[in-house]
C-alpha cells in the first residue's frame, strides 16, 4: 500500500500550510 507522488505532494503541502499557521499562532504570544 503506497501513496502516489501526487498524494505525497498534497500531504506535504498540507503539512507546510499547517506549520505556517502554527508558527503564526505561536508568534502571537
């Protein structure tokens, strides 16, 4: 059971998006 390149790319983009939101949220402290 593997992921296609497209699925992996989508997941990485999602992670990057989440990381940016977390960084912005933490920066509000």
